[in-house]
């Protein structure tokens, strides 16, 4: 059964809150490598970014902006929806906080977020990174993934009823990014939580937890859609 709680996302996060989440994720990553390389470069303490901005100012003889302005620029960078750095950070922070609670799982609706051990086994060279899945029977799943280049979320199918079925699904997944449907179904963190709630509510009403039919069907990208 799914959890019935709702993830409340704030409309804006200040720099102290952002730094706290980065420290939480990065410190955990030192013991268990859960971040892919793009995030390791992106998730830095704000002081590091401020020093880098000051170096740019000095080298190019630009007007020196107050530290408060530089801090606000960094804060704004995370809160811009089209960049979605904050969305990925929020997601990872939730997962890490759950991992630290022994014996607990990070569930949202019928989606189970992967644990630290599973993250370390993922292929970090792919264009996407899987973070959660919903089992829909016979070895098949609906998978929530991150597009590592765009820092956006998307749903796809995963798994299979046999090794060959799994391989076929996996191979087709590698070309999803060329589809128009893929480009039109990249979501922010707010969109993703809302869609998982839609799936939770409709699945609960149907009383069939493993049915492949879902209210978010049109949001799932697959190679047969075009």
C-alpha cells in the first residue's frame, strides 16, 4: 500500500536551506557514492561559488558586487524552475535522509525510490539516471528517471518478463531522447510529485496495485509512441 502523505514543496528556498541540503547529500556521497559526476560538479557549497565569482570579477576587472548580491544570484540559480537544479537536490536530499534511517524506505504513492546500494550499481554513463520505480507485474516497471543534461525528470518503462524482454526494453530506452514525446514530457520536481499523487489516487480507486493502466499513461515515454 502507498503512503498517503503529501510532499510539500516550498515556492522558494533560501541559500542556508540549499547549503544544508548540499552538505547532507555531499557528505553522504563521500561514504557511499550516490551522485553521478554531473551532480558532483554541480552540488557545491555556496562559499565556493562566491569565491569563483569573485575571481572572475578580479581577472576581468569587472565592478565588484557585494557578497550579498553574489549570494542572491546563487540562491536564484537554484530556484529557477527551468534549470531545476533545486528539484534534483530536493529529491536526493529526501533519499539520503531516508537512507540514514535504518530499515526505512523512501516511498511516494506506489513509487519506491532506490536505496543507496542500488544507486551505486547503476550505470552512470547513460544519459539518464533512474531514481524510483513502480512495479506493474510480470517483471515490468514504470521508472522515474532524471535527464542528466537537462536536469529534468521523466517516466519510462523498465524491466521485462524475461532477460531478452529486459534487454529489448533497455536498448530502446537508449534512444528515447530523440522522440518528440520525450522532449514534451520532461518535468520539474513539482510536476513529478503531482503526477505520482495522481497515479496513487487512481490506482487506489481501481484496487489493482499492479495494473499497467495508470492515470499518467500519457506521460510515460516509450519507443512505441511514435
